[in-house]
C-alpha cells in the first residue's frame, strides 16, 4: 500500500484515543497497511465507557442502534442484555472489539498526548506524549465528545475530608452508599442517572440543582431471547433506519406539524411518544417542535405537566420544572424513576438559584442558607464538551499557530474533519461534525470510513499532505451556523452552544452540526466524489 518511499516518518498515522472511534480507525488503517500507533490516556480501551463508570451510567439510545455495524461476526456473536445497556456491559463490548481484532498491540495505554507540532519542512507531525515523542505523517484525533471533565470553582473544595469524585473520574471499585450522607452537584444527563441510583441505598442524598432539565422516561427493560433473535435478524434494517433519520437514531421526526393538527391529535401523539422508550418524544416528534417556538411551547407544556404529576410536593415540583428554556433545546436526560426519588424521605433538593454555594468545608457544603455535612460529594458537573481535548493539548500547525488559539473565537473546520493551517491533522468526531450531535457510533463509522478513503486516495496518488482550504472552511462554518439557526437550540445556553459556566473564557457558539447525519454524510460523499473539493493536496 505504501507507495511513497521518501517518507521518513516513524509512523504513517498516530491516533489519539482508543475509544470506539480510535479502535475502528486502527482497524481500517491496518487494512490499508499503514503503520499506526494509538495513544490512550486510560489503562484500557473504551473512552467514554472506560471513564464514566459511575453508578447508573447507561445508554440513552437503544443498545442495538449503538453497537458497531462494520463486522457481521461481531453483530452475530454479541448479545446486548438490555434495550439500554449499562456501562459495565458497554465497556465489555469495547474490550471485546479490542480482543477480537487484536488491537492492544498497537496501543500505548496510560499515555497522554500533551501536544503535537507540525514540521513544515519534513511534513510530519512530531507528537509529544507523557512518555515519549513520536513522528507521524498523519495525526488523527479520536478524542471523543466528553473527555475533559469540568469541576466547579467553589472555595474550599480541597478541604473536604470525605470522598469526592467527578462522575467521569469514578474510582475503579464499587462504592457503597449505605449509611452514607451523599451530595450530588449537577442535574444534567449524568446527574439524573447517578441521582436515581444513589437514592436507592444512601442514608441521605442531597441534590444541588442550578437549572432543571426536562427528563423523559427511558423505558428500559431486559432483551428477551425472542427479541434477541429478532434484533439479530433485523440488523440491516436497523442500521438502514438509523442512516435515514436526522439524528442517526431509530427515532425519525414526524412529518406532521404540531401547529396543524387538532388539540386531541397533538396530545395523543405526545402521550404516545412519551410512553415510547428512548428519545421518541425528543427526536420522533412533530417536526416543528424543535424549530417553531409556538410548537415547542406546546410540547414543553406537556412535559411540564408530566413532571408535576410524578412529584408529590408541589413546591419541589415547581423547582424541578424548567421554565427558562424549551423542551429539547438542551440535551434531554433520560430517567428511570428520577422524579420519584424526590418523594423519598432520604432525598432532598437544594435550589442553588435560591441559595447558592458559599463554600465547601472539611465536613460538607455551605450554602447561603445552611451548613450541610456529607461523607461523599459527587460532582456531576459536566465537561468541556467537544473542544475540551483540543484545548488541553498544544497542537501547533503552520507557523506555530496553536489550534486552541485558532479556535478561541469558535472552531473553524471544514466538514468537522480538518482545520485550515493544520495539514494532515484529521479530527474524528470533531467540532462541526455530525458525530457530536447524532448517534455517535453511526457517525463514527461514517467519519472513520471517509478518512480511511481519503488516506487510501492520498497514498495511491502519492500525495503527502492534505489541508482544508480557508474558503472551504469558512463556508462550512457558515453552513453549520445556518443549519443551527433554523432550530431553537441557540435560544438557551448549553454545552451544544459551547457554554460552560465553569469555563467563562469560552465563546458562545454552536459546536456541532445541526443539519442531520444524512445531510452531513451526503456533503462528505459529494466532496470525496468530486476529488476532495475544498482540500489542498501536495
Ligand atoms: P451537563 O449536561 O453539562 O450537566 C452538568 C450539570 O452540572 C448541569 O446540571 C449544570 O448546571 C451543573 N453544574 C455545572 N457546574 C456547576 C456549578 N458550578 N454549580 C452548580 N451546578 C453546576 O453534563 P452531563 O455530564 O450531565 O452530561 C454531558 C453529556 O454526557 C450528556 O449531554 C450526554 O450526552 C452524555 P447548569 O445546567 O449549568 O445550571
């Protein structure tokens, strides 16, 4: 395959990250015969599923729509045990892929990429890790979407004498909550999962909430033997369905408009979708619910009613019901008895809008109203989403420009795959890429296959470098902005919008691609078929 004898680099490709995208990229590059090394900061494969081992962590998308589709053998031999499987099983699944394809021999574990510098004379990337230095022709980031956890800045956090963890840095051992006074800070998708689990056994659980979210019932249940047979016989249909829906999930938007149907029909549809497992009410709803404020008000009102029916105390309910944003404009957490925990005697909700934190003490947390004592504090406070890993490495492109500075005012990418000025740097699941907003494994497969085809093309043609043209990137950014402006997402703050109040320096801008996975794929395919328009080769 290698037809460029003048290459003097140590590796053809270095991949940063051994989650699903890094592993699949390694498999594809081996098929091309490229010398590839994967650098992974964890001690094992799995990425998100390696790090996020907090109690309650599980899929919010149907297990069988999340698994990788590239190997029929793998599909045939792997049995998901639940419709929305839990983290330990998903980590085992990732380990199974590594084992089946003998991937670990090409992965350096416990090694963090600290930076990379593009050598413009030799056209190679010099990659620095916590352990060594390596050179490569292509640098492929497979760093995932939620890899850099963020902690709040509360005075005294280091003084706390009990145990405290961010959910994405959970200890590799079982944590027993019985007889423990536990605090959870944060009520996003992670907080909701951990809260409903901890509430089962903790002596007391105090939830510190800033902004409430609209949670939907997940509807999880075990997969029966009959269902297993059915799923396996329908994999092709399942993946074809995912390839056709905006989000790459099984749920496709309803072509009707909420504003056009009768009140009865609308309510009946909302009710049906609410009782359908998974993201149905979010992604399978009337198509105007995410784009038209009046339609969105209707579904928001419906979910508010549903939440209030599940909570006994109307005052607590009023704190848990969002009024500052519309349903679906932020990530919708999926719940399995979340609201009902607030009916339990051992659970208490503290509204941080009313009584903000004053400090963390040796014994617990002090708000403006009260001193609390805890044995464990759990920070479910989110991530520097999508761009965090890039902000934590020094990736120096042409003229020594640091990628994090280049992206300080918001990412500039072409197809979410390349940034101008950073030749041969390919960003799987990067900003402005459908992967960051849609069913991630479905988009990972598309991204990896597209990048692999690009590299195959380059080696075949004897091309050394590929770089996104500035004009192509500018029009991709403009297109991404246009796509999101057609939705209600910009009407509120969230990680979608690059807003993380713990990182005030971040500029408010949309980080993902809202045009949908099929449109994204079509654009990528058109570019490739036309000879990679918008990319400059040398
Ligand atoms: P999210 O969705 O960013 O949620 C973080 C939560 O933590 C959210 O409720 C925040 O409240 C809260 N938070 C963050 N900082 C603070 C401080 N300083 N004080 C109080 N509360 C705070 O992260 P998740 O981990 O739940 O989910 C990330 C993704 O993982 C998710 O979307 C899934 O796709 C998987 P806020 O809303 O900012 O008021």
